[in-house]
C-alpha cells in the first residue's frame, strides 16, 4: 500500500515514510484522536488507521489505542 492510501483518524496523512513502516506524527488533539482518562492516572488515546485504495472502491479501517501512564 502506498503512503497516500493510509490515514490516521479523520484522514490525516502519513507524515514520514521509512523502509518498513509509515509514521503519523500529530498532536493528540488532532485527527479526531479521542482521549480517555483511566484509573491510576493513565491516559488512553484512541483512533483508527484508514486504508483507501487509489485503484478501487476498497476501504478498510483498523482501530488503534495507546495507554500512557
């Protein structure tokens, strides 16, 4: 998949391309990233990775989350 077919949250594009992965570097309040406060002073960032094919109508999304102490 090409970097212009993958997005974070509400269609924020890839910010860096590496040989084996793509990077999304955004502020936690961008891209419709949700923030939840968990017990024991932990934060949970919730979003999704969206794939939109350039060559067909195929679209898919994968939920992603990150817990931070």
